[in-house]
């Protein structure tokens, strides 16, 4: 029933929020330039759990357009900015960009060409959305049944056991942040101990299986459609979720304030887009 679906959504949200909290703790403690395996594993888990949350919300609301609120916030509008805090660590952000070859800003699924940068597709109605995801689920189920018959699939983790969640053998999702050098010493989980890649063959950092990418793109379309209806949200300087326009205005005001009382013959401190005609700006 509706209550069971709501409980399923909440369970997946809590699981996802737990992974994000662990990632925030890792980022806070980050020192150096190397990307460790624990960090990449958390990105994999966040990707999987984000897809699960979106698909559960689709099931929960069916053909309607009801917003699923969590702590007073439309959860789908919260998702796009959930990994933006990584940018606050410049060294980590640059190392991650070199390793993945793309940015994680407004990229909750950690994939190349996310959200607005995705390949052009027509936004479908909510009803079309619901049907397409259902078809994908059937296709995914058939694929996994075949894998099970071949003995390539591990048992599913027990419900409510987040520590086992990473054992879901979803090759497309988990391989995507592995890159070609994840078993390199420079990305080892412990000093002197290389990361062992037991999940399968090496793949590029942008690889994702066709079916899995379809699931991700459907979830992205759902989020973009939600933003069309309710507006785009972002984080302000206090990490509060506010309308994107308010967050942008706050950033502009802070940047421009850096030039208060500046002599006109001195270089501007504001970024070049805000002071394009200032001498040596940005």
C-alpha cells in the first residue's frame, strides 16, 4: 500500500543520508592529494542509493506529481547539491577531477555530462516517466535473473544492513568511479597497501552499463522536471537549502564586498565575471 511505499522511500533516504554523512566526515579529515579507495567506494554507494531513492519516489507517487518531503524539504530538489561540499576542499576537488575526468558539482550520480549537460532528450510527462521506469525494472530483473543462473551474482544483503549494501553486484554502477588506476598504490586504502580490484575488469572512469545509465538518466529527468515545477535549489554559505537565485545573489554580494573601499587604481578582488572591466580583475 501507500504506507509501505512511503516507508521504503524513507528507508532508502536514511541509507543515502548515512553515506553522505560518512563522505562529509572523510572530506573534513582529508589531507594530501591522493584519492583513497574508501572515498571512491562511498561515491559508488551514494550513486546506487540515489537511484534507489528516486525510483522509490516514482513508485510512491505513481502518475501523480506529489512532492515527497523530508525534514520539510522536497527531497528531489535537495539531491542535486548534496555533493557540492566537496568543492570546499580545493586539493581534494582537483585530485578528484583529475581522477574522474569530470566534476561532481551538481552531479549527484557522479557521471560525465550530468543534469543540464546531459544529451538532449525531450522531457516526458510524469505518466510516460512512470511507464518507462517500470519497463526498465522488468529489463533489469531479467538481466539479474540470467546472472543468477550463471552463478555470477552474490546473495542480496539483508534489509536494514547498510554495511552490506556495497555488496550489491551492480557492475555498471560500481565500476564507474573505479577508473583505470584504482588498484594503483597512489589510490590505496591504506599506506603501502594497493587497492585490490575484485569487482571485475578495469574500466574507464566514465563507463556505466547501458541499463544502469538509462536508470540514471530517467532519475535525472525526474529531478529536472521537479525543478521545472518547483524551482531550482542550491546551498547558501551556511549550507542551508534555498532557492538557487537567493544563493547566487548571496555569492555575488560576498564577492563584490571584497572590493569595498578599494582604490580605483588597484586590481579588483572580485572574480572576473563580476568585474569584467576592472584592471587585472579576477
